[in-house]
């Protein structure tokens, strides 16, 4: 049984989200954890292309399974205005949050 205070760092456990199929694996690795930290390197180019639907699918699945996700992305606007707006809209979301650093992500997930 996993501890509820455990935070899963995607890169530490080999999680990357590059396709829709990767989302189920990521959720499975995080069930029972306090949350997941994803960094820019853990996400494929499709995630940043909002038309692909990958970001929306990831958000919906993690919300449905009630697993908080912190996405460490120092400059979301580097991926375009719409992506920057999405990140801005999620700055206070209770399940999906964009953070500028891993420390900020840990702090939010343990709060």
C-alpha cells in the first residue's frame, strides 16, 4: 500500500506522456500518491499543441481519478499564447496546477 504523502516524480519512475496511451500508465503509477510532478521533458510535443487534445485528456483523466498533477513549466507562453492562457487559467486549480519550479510543485502537492 502506498503512502498518501508520496509524491511521484515522473522522470524518477520512467513516466512520460507522449501519447494518449501513456496517460493510463501515468495514472496507474500515481494511484494512492499525493500527486504527480511532470516537467517539460516528461511531455511530448503533442501535449503543447492544444489541438491534439492530449493535454485536455490528461487533465480530465487525472481529475476523474482525483490525482493532483503539478506541471513544472517555467515559461508556458513559450508554447504559444493559447497554451500560456491555459496555464494561467490553471494557476489556482485544485487538481491541475502549472508551477515555475519543482520546489513550488512539491510545496503545492504537500499543502
